């Protein structure tokens, strides 16, 4: 291998880096934990269910990834300080924060329950803000280094096709996350911290499966230029770009990983 190729590959190398991934026990969070761990990061995953975390940790360890886990509800403000304490204790510092934990709820806008609205916003925005603020203040700003990667959605870039989902709070929260990403990138760039967001389209996960079943996988695939849904590998390259030195000059950006769906 040439020296130039070796250097190019090192741009994606995460050896010696640490990563905290919320909602990391399954679905997109676990996929991103695999990607970051495979490229050398020490990984801490958190989610709400012990058994799923243990299963995910075992899967990551089988890949040779250094992984730890903590059971926590990232939507509860009183849980955030403890999560940050634990993360700092186990990782030393947090270089990469992947804000992946999220919730959705379907109901017509005119009848949308307030408690459902609050549940979605408390996790998707309020808890995410508190965690990012604490990690920034305690680990990233003092060291003048950090990578914040927010998991938004193409639902934050547009409405829903007529006759499909009725998820007003989810769309609104992900739209808020899109501009949260830009605003935080503008402030924290002075500290050497990049802040970016991924906006996935439809991936078969437990959270999206009900919608996929309701509309039909073939129908959803037909609505995307690439005629397919996302798979178990499709977020890996994008999260690695934002987490590694390859993306050190990218900040405040929203990258849709959606088979081209947001382009039409």
C-alpha cells in the first residue's frame, strides 16, 4: 500500500477516540456504534433496556470493539447528570457524541395529545440539548475538540406525503434539531467542535416498522430514486465522515441518507 493511500485511510482512523451513542442498543444506533468501534473508537452505548444493551454489547465485543453500556432514560432531565458522570468516569473524556435516541407518536394534528407531544420533544430535543450542553461544557470545550453528530430525519426537512404518517411532533422536533445543529455549530466552532446532523430516510427499525408495514415497503421504496430502503450498512460511511479527521472542516451541515427521497 502506498504512503498516500495509508495517509488517506488514516483520515478515518478513530484509534484513541471515545464515543457516546444514545439509543445505541439497536437499529441505527447500534449500526453507528459498529462503524465507530470498527475504526478504533472506544464506545459507550446507552438506552433504556438492560437486556437489549447487554445483547448489543456482546455483539460489539464479538467484533473486537471496546464497549461499555449504561441503562438510562435520556428523556428525563434528572438522568442526564448521572449519564455524563458515568460516561466521563468510564471513557475519561468524550470525543464523539452521537445523539441518536428518539421517539415518535402518530395522531392527527387536530387531535394530537399534549402528553405525546411532550414525550417526543422531551427526548428528541430537551434531553438531547441537556446532554450535549453537559458534554460540551465538561469534556469538549475545555479540550478544544469534539464531534457532535445529531440524528435528525428527512421528516425534519419536509412534511409527510398525503395519506401516510401523521407525526406532527416528530416532524417538528426533527426540524428543530436541524436548526439546533446549525446554531450550535455557529457557537461551538470557536472551540474546535464540529456539529453536524444525519437525516436518515426509511430504514427498517423497530420504531419505523409500523409505518413501513402500514404504507408498504415496496410503496416506500418506489417513492425514492434509488428504489430501496436503507440497510444495516448505509449510515456507517456518513457517521464515520462526521466523526473522523476526514470531516474536520465540515460543520453545521445536514446530510440526508435517504436513497434520494428528499431530492424529489
